[in-house]
C-alpha cells in the first residue's frame, strides 16, 4: 500500500518513454511534459510503449529517487486521454494502476466531501455522567 500526503500530486506522462532514461533524462521529461520542477516532491510516472514497465521519479527529502517496476506478464492500464503529453492522477488511480485493476470498469462511488476535516460526533444523550 502506498501512503501519500495530501499535498503530493501525481503526474503521468501519456506518451511512451524510453526506459533507459535515468535521472537526468526523466528530469528533462518532467520539465517538458508537465512544466513542473522535479524537486517539488510530487510523483512523476513514465511508462514504455508496451506498458509493461513503469518508472516513478520523485524527490525524497535530500535527492531524486526512481522507483521502477517491470511486469513479467500483462501490462499497466493507464487512463485514456486526449492530452498529448501528460495528465494528473489521484492517489487511488495510482494504486489501481500498480495493482493491475482495469480503470474503465472500476468506478468511484459517491463519498462525503470533507472540506473542513472530520465532522464532530454527537455525544450519546442516554449516557449520564
């Protein structure tokens, strides 16, 4: 399970990426595809043409780090979009992609919007102190 802070944004490069690229090559793609600074702490995802490999570039407190996964069978399901270079994902979408769940059949159920945090619980009036 991946736990991310609510301030961390997740960006997916929708065009195929050469997986031989390292830190410098991926950093250039972050600036080209997303117009973002790679040192922000956000996650930047890249997949190859066959979608059986994925790299995640991120800044980890004191330096850049790359997380790399290669599937032995199958491919990663990425969202279909008309955007040419990249899109922003939600944390749940990232978890679904890495878990191999088809994004077209999985749908978000209605949820309570928590703008100001958790609502206060009412005390039980039947309890006396």
